[in-house]
C-alpha cells in the first residue's frame, strides 16, 4: 500500500476525524488531510499526530479540496475517503486489488449486490437514483451510485482530466470526464456506515440543483 495515498477532505470534522484516524492506524499507506487553514478546531484535533500530512486548500469547497489534494499527491494511486467515518477502510484492500487489475478507477457503490447503507435516507436514495439514471442516459456511464465519492484511482491519469468544479458537482464531473477520456473504470460493492458525528454536509435540494446544473453544463460542453 506504499503506492497509495488516502485523500481525506475534512471540513469541520474535529469530532469525527480523530476517531477515524485511530481506525486507520492499522493500515500502511500515506494520509493527506485537506482542509481550510481557518478551520482551527479540526486542525487542533489532529496536530499531535504523526504519519499524516496536512494540506491547506487555497480555495473553499469540497471540489477544491479534491482537486488540490489530487494535484498534490505523489503516489501512483489515490483514494478519496471521507473524514466522517462513513466509508469503511476495510474495503480498501479489495478496491486496491481491483484497480491493479488493469483498471484506472474503481468506484464504490452502495447499490450493488452485497452492498448497502446505514446513512442513506429516502431523499438521498431517490436523488442518487435520479442522478445515476441521468448519468446513464446522458453520458452512458456504467455506474449506479454516481454521487458516492469513495473512489480509488491512478493519480496521474486523474490529474489530466482537468477537473474544475469546486463544490459537490465534482461528484459527477469526475466519472463523466473519466468516461469521456476512455479511462477504464468499474464499480465494487460498498457498505456505508453511519457517520461518527451524524452530521451531513450536503444540503440535498440546494446541492442537488447545483449538481443537476453541472450535469447539463457537461452535457452541452464536450470539451474536457
């Protein structure tokens, strides 16, 4: 796992992140925490720890954290995994194995056989179904969990995708641009756990509207 860096976006995760980092101690890979420098509460909660790197994003937003984090990573592979503990690191070994089987990207999915979620509710389930359907209809994506950003992939290939969305729209921009670039990708079953602090950062209707706008923008703008 020395070729893998965990990219952990952490906005106001002082309560969850230290607990999640304790869980990660048994794994042997690099850890990159990406957050805003003004988020002192989260920074103070993790500063005493060794074996991790803190990167301060230059612009705000979830997409910014991912774009700037990926551009900073030097290892062959990266994995996006959230600081709230909802994404189970026990699945990393199988995801890493799959990406090494001649795949460029592996997307975890809560909606495959032997998968599920303790965190999903009716609104997010329906919303994800709609956006995943649109992904198939508009872009021919082979994904059924388009909004779930538990993703492992080849760092250099993703750097070349020219990702630009600085908010949650990046959830759809990443797979759409990967598909357009003819990267090899697949899905694997994943079980989403309850968040450690039980707090969602997503605002379903507002963020959902922005994501929808982003999908139509990408549909009409074919330039990578």
